C-alpha cells in the first residue's frame, strides 16, 4: 500500500488543487471563467462592440448639434456672405435693399422661374441655389440652366457654406433680413403661392 502512494499521478489526470481552483472561479451556475476557452461568454467581449457603437453614435450627435448651432438663425448677421452668380461673378452680401434670401436645394424637377425677369428685384429678394448635393453630371446641367436665366442667381458649391442654411424637405428656406443685414426670421415655405404670399407681405 505504501508503494502505491509513491506512484506518480496518472497521465492526463489534473492535480486536485487545479480542479478546486476551477470550481472556485465558477461561482454561478452556467457561468464560464473569464480566462476560459469560450470567449463568447466573456461579458466584456460582448459589451465592447456595443460601447464602441454608443461612442460613435454620440460623436455623430455632437457633430449634428454643432452643425445646427452654426446654422443661420434669427439675430445672426448675413453681412459678408460670399458666393458667385451663375456667370462666375463674385458676390458679397452688404446691407441694402435685399429683404429676403431664398435658399433652394434642388431635389427633383427644377422649380419654375418667374416670368418677370425683374421679379426678384421688385420683391427685394436674393435667390441662392445649393448644388452641393448634386452629382457632377447634374451640376453641369444646373449651371447651364442657371446661365440661361435673365436674372441673377447665386450658386453654392461649398458644403460648409450650404450647411449654414437650415432646411426642410421640399421647401425653400427664406431668411428675412433687415436694413442692417441682420436676420429677423427664418421661414420654410413651399414654392409658388406660399412663397409669393410671404414676399408680398400677405398673411
């Protein structure tokens, strides 16, 4: 019997201390040790992608809020706004007779132009067309159409400049500007009668 106690442990048999240690790590039914072979049960590995997605979403929300904060709003000055007209002539906004700045982002068919070539001038309005969301091919078409118009149009092809204008789908953004070039209100109107009523002062 004494000789049997001196025999080495059987090959493949695990020492009793390691077995007990394994049992100590598995404190909850069905749980898997953090350093075990089954990494999919590791709660840290499961939560990490979710945490990363949450951080990325938060970053996008911060950028979106920052963009909204930088957008034109009542009380802001429109003085110094720069763009070029359909013929490439530079334009810098200065306080004067302009009372309405109409911002349009083409989404489908082009809006109908007024028959009177002095319509914008008579209504103290400035038309600004956003081309930043058009493909290169559609931009060329839009430029060509703009060049044929008998009135002045400003073309915006810089996304940072376009981002300053708040927008609503399928509506014009209209900035109401006073004599000092300060924005007094931001309106969203549909093309046609609603726009005409706003520029004519109709309620």
